[in-house]
C-alpha cells in the first residue's frame, strides 16, 4: 500500500483513471454523465466537493479495512492492499445518490443502492465496498441541506 502522502496526491487524478476491470470508454461515460449532470444542477464547486469527499472516504475506508483485516465485519483481505486505484466509480456513485436525493428521485436512489448491494453479494471486492462508503457519505453530505429545506 502506498504511503498516505502519495495516495492523497494521486486522489484528485484518480477521478479520471479507469479501474482495472473497466474499459476506458466505460469510465469516460460514467464521469461525463455523472459529473456533467451534477455540474449543471449543483455547480462546479459543490460537484467537485461531493466527488472528492466520496473518493477520499473510500480511500480512507480501504486503509481502515486493511488494518482491521479479513476477520472483522468491515475488514478487507490483505490482497486488497495490491489494488492501487479503484477509479472514479466511488465519486460517480456518490454524485448519483446525492443528485437523486437532491431532486427527490427516490426510486432511482433506491435502485442505485440496491444495485450496489447486489454488486457486493455477486462480486465482493474493494470497489464494491467503496461504493457503499460513497453512498453513506453522499447521504451524510445531503442531510444538512435536507434539514434546511424543511
């Protein structure tokens, strides 16, 4: 696993690097759609904040999960330490969930969450767990604005 300072330096660029099991065109479509819709509806600063926080949380979780080890409920197997980058998907999932909540697309939000849970069952890996972390972070970022609207 890379040292913290190197991981933090690489983090903003990881939003634009496809995961190992995702073709470049797939990552590009994800990023263009999610970031484009978010930038139009939320503005550039808020979009980048949400994307960065979701990606950072996933990276923090990966380190915590490796420290816990495979025996803990939130733990990760040691071979996940060899995964250098999981690509932009955490940011994309986080932005998608935030947008769904912001614009009250409850069914779509539920569908995204359900799809990520199914992914974890079918293909349990670091990226899938990072997606779940991104969902939790997106909900946490959304909650203060939801309270203000009431």
